[in-house]
C-alpha cells in the first residue's frame, strides 16, 4: 500500500477545488441568507454585507494564509504541526483545534444526511403546498429512524471518498465543486426570471448605514466569516500538508476566501429573490423578512420547511427543488470529507495505519453523531458549543504563528515564492494583534450572550443547551485531557523529546 502521507495534490487547481470544498458548505447556502436577513435594516442588508466583506480580509484571509503555510511547512496534521511550529509544549493546542473540527463533524454528518434525504424526497414525493404540510414532512422525518440511517450513509460515503488518500479526495472535489457551482448558476438564472425577485435582490444589496452603529451587526459579520470560510478550523492546514512546495499560499488564500464569499452572495441572491418573488404577492416585506429570520428547529426553518413549499409555487419547481438540495448535498459532503480527513491524518501521525484510522474515525463519528440525529435539542447544543469554540481555534492558529515569530514565519514560509503575492508586514500585524483581539471580543460576546440572553436564569447549569456553563464544561474536558497528554502527543507526532524549547 502506498504511503498516503507522501501524496501531493496533482495541481494547483486540484488543491483549490478541495479547499473551496472546505469553505463552501451548508453555511453558505443554509446559514448566510438567514444571518443577512437578521442583520438587515429597514432599507436593506447591504451594510451588513460591507461589514462581512471587511472581516473577510481582516480575519479570514490572514488565517487562511497561516493555515496553508503551516500545513505546507509542517507536512503533518494539526497536532504535529503545532508541536513543530509553536513548540512541543503546545501540541495540546493543535489537539484542541482538531477536536473542535471533529466534534463539528459528528453533527455535520447528520446535516449532510438531512440534505440527502430531502434530495430523495424532492425527487419521489409531491412538494408540500402549505407550511403545515412542510412542517408535517419535517416532523415525520425527525420522528422516524431515517436521520440515523442517512447519518450512517453520510459517514460511509465520506470514508469511501478518502479511502485512498488525497488523490481520491481530489478526484471527488474535481466533480463536486464544479457541479455545485453549475447548480448555483442554473438556480441563479432561474431566480432572475421570477417576477418580483428583483425586489428581494435589491433589498439584499441596499445599505442601511445606520445598522453599522450596532456592535451586534459587526460581531455577526465576523462570526459568519469564521463559520463559512473554514478559517481557523485546521481543515485548510490539513490539506496544506499535501500541497506541492512550489505552490504559493497568498494567491491561494485570496482565491479561497473570495471564492467562498462569492458563493455565499450568489446563494443569498437565490434565496432572497425566490422568497420575495413567491411570497411578495401575499405578504408584506416585514412578514417576508420574519420568515427568513426565523431559524426554526435547529436552524432548519428556511431551508427544510419554507424552501420546499416555495418551490411548489414556482413553475418548474420540482426540478429546481431537486437542484437546490443536490447542491446543498454536494456542499455538505465536500466539507464533511475534509473533517474526516483531518481526524484521520491526526491518527496517522500517531502511527495508526491509514485505513484503520479511517474506519475508527467513521465508526466513532457515527456513534457520537447518533444523539444529534435523534434529538434536535442535543444537536442545537453541539452546534452552539463547538461553533463558538471555533473562535478559540482561530486564536490558537494565530498563536502558533506568534509563538514561532510572525515576521520570521512569513519570511520563511510565506513570502518565499517568486510567483506568489507577498503577504508583507501588514499580515504580521493582522495575525499578531488584530486576530487575537477579534477572537477575544467575539468569544467574550458569545459567552455574554449565553449568560445574559440565551440562558440568563440558568447560565450556571451545564445541562442547559445554551448556557455559559455548558460551553465551559464541554471545552474543559478535552483541554484537560490534551494538556495531560501533551508530552506523549509531541513525541509521537513531531519526535520532540526533553523539556524546554
């Protein structure tokens, strides 16, 4: 059997398609339009888009540059890379970054299963004609054993895709990402032909500048960037370990970030245009926005309850319902396989044979994902706890660079390619000062929300799904374990022994 850790992406386009597969996920199609609607002003959501684009270049792109460079330099998973770049005393940080992405994998596979189930339903069942019918279809699905079955299917397909290493991952994404982009463009073309769609699109892009005076809008814009680009998750670092040494990182990082946000904007145009076109004749603008803002059970309202019935009212809606959920399924799988690969690569670095590692990751991933598949409250808790933990992951990635020396790291690992753009001293300041500050502010804001808004009377209860304590307890357990295992992990992955740096 070939040594899969020595494999490299065959080309730069193969690398970019795979990393776009990480960045372009359900967060672009499912989450972004809802967040834009929630942060819109009276006149539109354009001001939120401005804040969102600011953080693309202040948060996401600098972290993506760091992850590409860390992966290419370390040639290992996140644990070994942290031990090598930040020093052996900080392998536990890499382990925590890897664990956060793995914990997200447990329930993200459930979401991928939902997408596939709805794709099948759109193909074989009549579309629901009312909210009651759509809600009944969702409740019937959740009350059955199908969420567990399709969760198992998602994990199984993910294992199959990554079985032969990065080359099979590259082949899968060479199909998934172009197909996804084609579906998005076809759906966009259909949306633009709907009467009334222009009103929704105009609302999306019209700025209400007064909303920028609200700190919440900026914080939500930063949160969305952290979620939908994949920056700071450790996933891009993992793929970066397989990039060819001659490929630079800055151009790739900019293409990754801009490409991801472009798909988010196109998805928002499709959603805003479709919702306004179909509901505009029977509802006011405020009523339409309320539907778009309401997340429903486990943030499923717009995607799984409203979109099917909107397609039912659209000429040719059956076909476009199939295309919509096919695109959503492709987006989910391209991200899921990266999460499985991240966990697998960590085990491989520990000395586990790759195929044993894949089987172990997928078996554990399926088992620990079952509670999210059968209980939406548990799902929502895991989504909240580990979604907020991404702020810690981003800060840890920045810390690895700071610990090594940001300027030194840039000169040695980033600005050393003749055919690439230069990150320059501006990147040093962003990674050393701005990102740690933003991470602290954002993490503090979310913890404040948990204590004062989500569970003000039960913030101290770890069993409350949105309390401050549920975050602190669930984060503390892996952190304590990884700190205790730090020496062993550093020795196993980076071969570093002894004390001191």
